[in-house]
């Protein structure tokens, strides 16, 4: 409703020419919230007056954020935000939709123009947009068809021209695509589809002066600050009529110019030729190669015509000045010095400079220089293009100086130019070398980073493996100690290691000897026990025979002798047992030492 309209007007006033408010609006993600406003239905019928007003204000709000008068950085960030949130895509949908009111369509074209102006990403997207037709056609082609159609509204045609200019602004890729549609190798011989180049040529040579002017300006923007495309455009050939040989586009432009068409048409063609020839010596040579061009220009400049023709005279003086300033002296009859002499004889230097000044003094020139968007109250006021005013400002002074320079000064200037060109070539060479070195350095840095990362990973792996090895060593030592203890407790017979120089076989022999001594010891112990038993029996027998001691003296003496013999034998056995026990103890000690070792 009306409240929304008032809010949008207030928001526009807050954002217009206010960088801080615009930054707040962008950083607050309010650009993303604008997208639902531009979602229109498929039927697009029943547009109320309030809806049209509110949508018109929203489009103007978008333009406030991406205005060419804003700081470039702020404009660029808003353009990128509008692409990423899908706002540009939504605007292109409205652009290609049917049933949209004319004023909304015109304002949408202007809005899309400024959203894509100077932003390569947005320009590339716009180049990929197709109209919903059968077969599908690029949006650029559809818009150019409207621009060169004299039945379309004037404001709509101006909006399309502005959109085309914004699409090509700082977009060499887009410029190349447009010029390529004019070159012989890319023209569609079947005629099934129309290209942007064909539309521009058709508009350039139509009977409608406004179409002539728009097509000439559009083609000039395709050549803006692009010397390569200026040279390529010299290859374009046009078929004028059946049976006649084709002529170049450059020649056809000069032919129409000399036929005395409308002022608007001639102004458009002269702006195109000035843009084409500036900073392109090859194009200047092609232009001067036609012997009719220089006499036509000098004749136009020398005449005293009315105020309406003064603009054409000024542009003719500019074109002739460009032919002198960018002349490489490759044509003997049209060298710089000869052209200056011609001006001196036919026109006069002062008169030439005066006619050249007609351009910048014109009221329409001042209007066009204010802002990029074409803004004209009527088709008759459509004379100057904003980018062309920059070219005039750049060349007017240097051409005036070039006219007054002597041949010696020209030679010096040529020498200076050659020196500068050589210096530029050297600088360009070193820049290329530095760029290659920077690239190599960057590759080496990346390689160093990669190797450093790999080294760190390997170091970590080595550290981990060292830790694991240490753990395994600790576990091994622990198991070794436990195994040694088990060997001691269980008298392991499987130890095959050398112990103090004694092999396992010697240990076995010692054990056998020990076992043999043990057996002998047990045998002696058995014999000792038997002797003790016998002694006890004899003793008891001797005690029982005490009462009969006197009865038999002979028996008594014989028993004593026998007892003494037994006592001696018993003593000998005991000594042997003690010696064997000592020997056994000694062997046991050696065995224990061997086992401990």
C-alpha cells in the first residue's frame, strides 16, 4: 500500500549518496531480503497501480546501491552480493518475461545494466541468459532487436543501449564475442539465426537515423580501448548489392558519411570512426588509403555552415586530427607533414583549432559528460555518448599541439616515441620475466610447503615408531628377566647358551658324576647301617654274657678280638662316608653356581 511506498522513498533517501548507510544495508544482509520483491507470477496479469509503483521504487533502490557514482569498491561488493543471492537472476527473469508493463520493463533494463556494469562475473552470467523463445535466443540479441526497431518506445531503446554499453564496459571477453559475430569465419551462412553483429550492421545502415546512431555507438563500445578488435574489424566485408564486389565496413561508413545523410546519422558514424581510428595506426592507414576521405574532411571543415552543422565540422576536425596524431607515415602522400600542410593551405591552423573546439563547447556534449546513462528529452537531442566525451577530452589538447608542431619536432617526437616503445618493450619483457619468476617462486613455495608438510608427517611417524620400538624393547627386557627366573626355578635343560666358557655337555657330565656319587653315597650309607645293626647285636650279646665271663676265659678273649676288628672296620667306613659327603657337597655347590650363572 501507500505505507510501503513511503517507506521505500524514505529508504532511498537514506541510502542515496551515503556510503556508511549503504555499507550498513549490505553488511546487514538486507540485499538478500530484496529478492522476494521481484518474484512475479507466470501470468503477469492484473498489475495494480500500487504494485507498479512499489516495484518501480524497489528497482530504483537497487540502482542506488550499484550506481556508477558510488565508490567502485562499494559498487562492486553490492554487485557480487546481488549475484550470489540470486537477485540478478530474478531481474533477468523479469526482463525476459511477457506481460510486464513498459515502464517496469524499462526500469528493469536500466537496473540490470548497472548491476552488471564493470563486473565480469555478472557480465558473463548476462551473456548466458536466453529468452524463452523457440529456438532460444540470447537476451542480448533480443534486446538489440528492440534497440534497432523504430517502432519501440524511445526510452526503451535508450535503456537497451545503456544495457549493451554496461555489458561491454571493461569486458574484453564480451567485446570479442560481439566483434566475432561480424567476422567472415563466424557468420551463419544458412541465415537461420540472427547475430548481434548482423543487428548492429542492419541498424547502422537503416533509414532510421536513431537506429544509425544507436548502432554506431554500440559498435564503438565494442571497440573501446581494444586495439586488437579494431584491427580485426578491418576484415569485415559487406555485400552492398548484387553484382558489385563487397566493400569493407570502414569504407561503407565513409561512403554513407559522404552522401550527406541526417546530422544524427553523421554524428554517430563520425564518433564510431574516431573511436575506431584512435590509438590504431593500421586503421588510420586503411582510412587514408581511400583517396576520397581526406578531401571530404577538409571540405567539411573549411565550409562556413550553419549552427546545426558545426557539430559535424568539429567531429570531422577531430577525425582528421586523429589521422595525423596516430599516423605512422606508411603512406607517402598522407604523411603527417603533408597533412599539416594541407590543413594550413585549405583550412588554416587557427580555423581548424576553432572548429575542433565546437565539440566541447556544445550543450549536448556537457550533458552527455555528466553520467554514463543516456538521458535525452527527445530523439533529436541524442548526439553524444558519455564514453566519447572522455575520448574528446583526452585528444583535443594533443591534436592541437600536433597541428602546430614542425617537422623537426615531429621527428624528435617520433624518436622519443620509438625510444619509449623500446623502453616499454624492455619493461614488458622484464615484467614477463618477473611474472614467470614469480610464478616459479610461487610453485617452489608450494613445493616447499608440500615437502615441509611431508617432512613433519615423516618426523611424527619416526617419533611414533621410536616410541613403539622403545616399548617393544622394554617388553622384551621384561620378558627376558621373567624367562631367566623361570629357568632358575625349573632347572631348564634347553639352555643352549655358553656359561663362563662351559658348554651344556660339560654341565651334563658333571650332573652324571654327581648322580654317580650320590648312588655310591647311598650304597655306603646302606653298608654303614648294616654295620651299625651288627654292632648293636654284638653289644647286646656281650652284655648278656657278663655273668659267664669267668667260666670261659678263652671265649672271652676271642670275643674281644672280634669286637676290635669290627670297630676298626666301622671307623674306616665312617671316614669313607665323610669324604664322599664332602665331595658331594663340593659338587652341589659347583652345580648351583653354574645354574645361577
